[in-house]
C-alpha cells in the first residue's frame, strides 16, 4: 500500500514539475502566473475536448450507385 502511495506521489510531482517547465519554457519568468493560468485553461480545454469527441460514422455497407 505504501508503494502505491509513493508511486502516486511521484507521478503527481512529475506532472506538476512538467507543467511548471512548460509554463517557464513558453512564457518565461516575467509573467509566470498569467502563463500558468493560460496553460491551465488550454490543458482543461484539451482534456474536455478529448472526452467529448464523437466517433466517426461507420461507412455504409451499400455500394455506391453510378
């Protein structure tokens, strides 16, 4: 059980530090807070769009008519 908690802690720290690195790389140190808000909004929009994506329609089984 402790190893699972340690793994979850490590994965969450990796996610937080990766997010911070992306913000620093994209926006620099001068506007870190505003850049973090921008990146967080972008991340949440991306995740929500992935969950609500519709599957493409299956092709019809009929042959096209000439």
